[in-house]
């Protein structure tokens, strides 16, 4: 499992926020933005609608990364007082132990 870093979570949430702002601007203001960008109004509006779904998905990913950190095996290890280094050392010893004769 990939453990998301704080930087990754914040980057995902920032991306979701700015994509959402862009989505609202493109969807609501497609008529005003079309002549400014010299693009079809339908293209801008549909791009805005796509960005709504994209922003929701990225926002969900950012929040899922936050909630996944405090669940399951990692939480159990922390409650027992085992840090990541101790756990990795125990797994290494178990995997590299000589088989019983």
C-alpha cells in the first residue's frame, strides 16, 4: 500500500479546490469567456462540466488519503507502541530467517 505524504494530500486538495473554481467559472461564464479565448462556448461549458467531476474525484482522493492513514493495521501498530522501523525490522527478520531443520 502506498502511504500518502502530507504534501501529496495537500496537493490533491489544492488541485481539487482550484479545479472546482475553474469548473464554476467555465460552466457559468462560458458565454463571456468564449470571445476572450476565441473558443466555442460549448467547448468551454463542457470542459467546465468535466472539471466538476474531476474536482470531486480529486477531492475524494485527497480526503481518502487523509482518512486511510488512521485506519487498520497502522493504527493497531501505533496502539501497541510499535513504530515503523521496529515493524520493518521484525518483518525483515521473519522473511530472512533460516528454515528449521
